[in-house]
């Protein structure tokens, strides 16, 4: 099994920041944003170690993974 490195595009990094900031402002605390970020990191580690999982997107070499319900 070959471990793959996940490369975040600048747009993806910005989107992540916007999402986390939204919940910080909405909830008035960082608690949920920290949990969400932790959940994202866990999913990323799974993808790094098991690159064959996830759904192929319309973009070459880009996969989607659904986290949670």
C-alpha cells in the first residue's frame, strides 16, 4: 500500500477557513469548528492511507469523501 499526500488547492484552503470561521461566528465559540476540523483531518488521513476509497469527481485525480451523516 502506497501512502499518498493530499494537496490542498488555495481555493480549498480558503473554503475550509470560511467554513470554520462561519461556525465560530455563528456559535460564538471555537468548539464546533475544532471538532469539524478534527473530523476533516481524520478523513484526510484515511484518504492518504487508502487512496482507492472515495468517489471520483469530474476533475481528474480529485476524489470526494462524505464524512458523517
